C-alpha cells in the first residue's frame, strides 16, 4: 500500500512552520502526521509538496496510490472510509479534497492538473489543521489518540517509587531507557507519555495530557501544564502551558511559554517569556502569510509561533500572537514586533538582515552539537526561504 500526503493550500496557512517541511512532518500529539498514517495502515508514506522541498521529501508513485490531504489528522473513521475507496475514485467534503485512490497514470495526471475524477462525498468533515494555531489547539486530542495507538497491548516500564502521582497509573506510560525521579505526575487531566531514553529531572510537576519524546529532557523543577508536547532531543525548563516543541529545540531555563509552537533547532534564552493573553482579554490577531496581514485567530489564548533555526537571547519578551520566521537571531530590551520576518537580526531597538552565510554557520554549529549535519539540500531550502522572504524584511 502506498500513501502520498498531498500539500494543499493549507500548507500556506501553516507557515512559518511549513517553510522547512511538508505538512505531514508536523508533530501534533505524540507523532507527526506521517507517523500517524504509518501506525494506522502500516503503509509507505511519501509527499507531494512544494517544489523546493521535494528533493528532501521525495514523492513515490506506485501502481495503486492513496493520495491524502496532508492536513488531515487521521482517526479510525476517516481511515476506514479512505481505505474503502475503489480504484480511480476520489473523496471530498464540501469541495474540499480529502483523498483519492488512483492508479499510476491517474496519479500523475492529478499532480499535473489537480482535477478529480469519480468524486464521492463524505458525510462528515475530517479533523484537519487549517491554521498554525491548530497545532497547539488540537494537541490534547491528538495526544489521547496517539497514546492509545502507541501503548495498546503494551506494558509500561515501572514508575520509580521516588515519584508521586495522581490519576490512573495506566495513563502514565514510560518507554525503555526513560528516567523519571522525584517528580509529580498528574494523569487525572490526561495521559502522560515518556519516550525512549527521555528524562524528567527532580522536582518537576507534570499535568497531562503530556508527551515527552525520545531523548528529550525536562529540567529540574519545571512546571508543565498539558496539553503539551516536547519533541525529540529537546530540553525544557521553567513553566510551559499548552505548547508544542517539534524537536531538537531548547527552552532550558526559567521563563514562560504558553499556547505556542516552536520549530526545530530553536533556542529560547534564559527567562524568555511570551504573553498568551491580551490585557483586555480580546481575541488575538496573528500574522497570516497568504493574506500578508494580521487576521483574527478566533482564540483568546495564542502565544508564540517560531520557525526553525530561530534563537532569542536572555530576558526576551514576546507579545501575544507573535510570529517569528526562519533563522532569526533576536535579543534586546522590550517586546519584539508581532511579526518578525525570516532571517532577521536584532530587537525592539531595530532589526537588520541576518546575513545568510552567518545564519548557515550558526545552524551548522547547532546541529553538530547533536551529531547532525546541515547538508547541501538543507542549505538549498534555506536559501530559497531567504530569497522568498526578502520582501518582508523592510525594516
């Protein structure tokens, strides 16, 4: 079975997180969207995404292909409906593309024209990511779903007696190699998943739903409110509420992060804080890339959205509904702008261009610390983003 996750125009709505990845590579819950499909159907998964990303995330076409809207968050119902499609038929909801099952020839035609054949209408709209804030807004539901998938029929490693817990113990699952000592875990509010070789240090207080992915670390005396996901090889301290860190990023010190999404290879300096609620309790507006203006999120709580490879110095402050692009280096007193374009350098006292070569040099050093390499394809992707976002850097 072959699944191709197809990026529709919702890819644009999920910027800046999708600047460096297909939608299917977004982590929401415990797993990425692609990993969710792999767990539901045990299939090969590839991507049809923006041309400049396609080399890193290749597309694989076979004789029988299930092309699926990449923004769909799968559940048993929609998976069953998609798998029942006959060959060379498609599935929509109110003219929204959901999925198609095409042979080799019709798959190639679809990717050229985006025209659907033999359309069938589903009666219920699948759950989807339609806005970048959905990543944290839908994170709780997705943790529950992923927790069930990952733990069904399996036995958790024992929880050390040095810890205190409340709520059902079967809502706490610890993978092999994970370390949890002298902490407080509350699973009354949702499941708690601790990935392989992850660690929760002493004095931490965790309320589910919560996911700590492989090799990630919660620092001493951290306070984390669910629904929160800490992606692989990330380090988190201080206070965190309803946030998603995709992976390989650090918020290792005190400070508050709430209702936020942090990409990969980011670093938040000590005592970085973001606001997630306006002083007048009004609905939060946030920068929207397709419309190139601030629009309503429909949310009262919305914090910081930060793209990959961005960094901020100590005591950095972000206002409610702030969007930071790719490869920014931010510092200084006062609140940063609510929209900081990719490859920006500076702070409230003024911004300038972050020279591309310097940004690449920093990214290479950061990745080397985790024995990863920024390869030529990654640099090509960042170069494309640098060029495409030039129009926003009018400081």
